[in-house]
């Protein structure tokens, strides 16, 4: 059974149950009042049901939902008036009451043929209005689901595009680091290649998941840092501290751009590197603070924002109204402070 058929069957089941409940309830009321079920009960319920679905299936979709409001109102009023014109005479002439004579004398001092029964026209109008409301609400709910689905698909496509941008950006920066080691004929080149293979394995096989454990993400960051330390002449200025529980989930590759940016611009013209990274979790919130000196930051301002703009866009898509990002930039330093809400890892 496909999804469409399943939805149709669900709708039919819900409508059937509601009608059964309504008819049973009104039948019990009629019997408790009249000690019988009037002949007109069956006929009126058939009319109400027919009017309900004529409006629900045909009139509302064809006119009201197509913004032909005036046409819809005119046709609806004409239909209600015509039905009411013929309904009362039909009930009086063709449907003989099956009430006990004592009940008729007590409750109908005026013969029913000469009395006006306002109940059927009022109920007819109520059922017509009810079918309009039900159809409009169901269409609104349907359009909201479609809108949410389209928005979700758009976000997923944008995230996929941003991830596709991130991988080449990361690879480009890392290969530059390995090239620097190879150019120096460093013995650490082999270690760097092995570390890069671990990083690429994570990116290819694990980073495709929607969420990943924070512990694995930080392990990935530490591997990246160890790779960068191999190319530095003096790594004493690089410090990373991790505090708090890591039993959370996070979207993969969410923090690495800030770390990359720090290593790209955290070395001055004398070869001095100063980078401080602090990752803290507390009460389902993650705090990331990254500080680096930035003597080269302003020299390459044209290209410095690729990774940061990428991560800003991802944060806006993944954590709307659930994160704060502050960037402090000066001639001598560059600092980011990020806070995001996390989900507990099960």
C-alpha cells in the first residue's frame, strides 16, 4: 500500500467514525425524547451527509480554494435556499410522523402540517459551514506539511552543498601543511600522511551521519591539531583544553573551520604561533573559544572568510535561534566565542 492510499484510507476511517458517532448520538437523543426514532431522522441525516460532502469534495476545492469567493458564496446560498424550499414541504407531505398520538397532542397543539420547523434549515446551514471549516483546516494542514517538507529539503540541500565546500577547503589547507613538511624533507611527513588518512576516513565514512558523538568530533579536531603541530617550528604556544561531559551529539564537521582558521593565521612573521582553544560543555550547552594572533589576518582578508562564512551558514541552518557567535577581530588577534545547544547522546 503506497503513502497516498494509506492517507485516503485514514481519512475515510476518521470520517466514518465521526459520522457513526454523530448519528448514534442523535438517534439515542431522539429515542430518549420521543420513545421512537422519527421517520424524518433518516432522511435528514442523509441530506446533511450529502450537503456536507458536496461542499467538502466539490464546492470548496473548485471555488473557494481557487479564490473564487463570490461565486462560492452565491452558489452555496442558492443551494441552501433551494434545499430548504423543498425540504419542509417534503417532510410534511411525504414523511408521516410515527409519534404516539398522546405525544402529538401534548407537544404539537398546532398540527405539524401548519407549523414551521426551523431545526432542519439551521442544521443544514451548520453542516454546510462545518464542512467548509473542516476542508479549509485539512488543506491548511496539508499545505503546512508540504511547506515544512520543502523547507527541510532545501535545508538539507544547502547543508550538503556547504559540506561539499568544506571538504575541499579542509583538504587544500591540510595538503599545504604536508607540502611544507615534504619541502623540508621532514621525517614527520609519513606521520602526517597517516594522520591525514585518519581524518579523511572520518570525513568520508562517519561525517555523513546527521549526528555524531561529540567525543568523536573532538578526537577528529585533536588529530587535525596534531597534524598541524608537525609543521610548526615551535608549537609551545598551541594549547587545547576540553572540559565537561562529552556524552552529547553534534552535527559533524561543525567546529573544524574555526580551528583551521586559527592555524592558518595564528603564526606571525617571526614564526611564532599562539593559539588557544577551549571546549566546554555544561547543561546541554557547548562553548567554544578560539584565540589566535593574527599578524597575517589582514594581509589575506580577501580569502580569509571562506571557511567562516561556511560555518556561519551551517549554524544558521542547523541551530536557528539556538546559538550565539561572537567574533572579535583586531590588528594583533582574532577571537571567536561560540555557544550552541546540544542533544544528549543516547
